C-alpha cells in the first residue's frame, strides 16, 4: 500500500494531524511554495472552500509556518520556520 505524500510543514504540533487536515494543508502549502497569495486565490487554485482555507491558514500561522502580510486583502507567505525545523531534526 502506498503512503500519501504530505508537505513536511503540514504536520502541526498542537493538534491531532488527521488525513483530511494534512491533505488540505499540503495543498495550501504547495500554493504558497510558489508565491505569496491571498486566501481567495488559494481557494480558487486548490478547489477548496474559502472557510477551510482560512481555518488551516490560522492553524499554520499559530505554529509560525505562515504569516499574514499587512494590508487588505491579507497576503499569506511562508515564514521559513518549517524549513528550520526540518534542518534541526536531521
């Protein structure tokens, strides 16, 4: 049986990492890997609902993996913290 590949930063420390959440965060992080983006654009590119995107962005923000840039609409960007965690684990 093949295991599904999730984005390394999709795993969060403060919540239970269930398959649906990991899939959603992986899709969001894959979009943000390419460029900064707002939640509406991420929802359009991933085909997920806006509310789901906001929920997972806030979870990722609480862990320091993404950040909101000032201004309206909020632009979301990766912080690089997730990469630092990966380097420290090896």
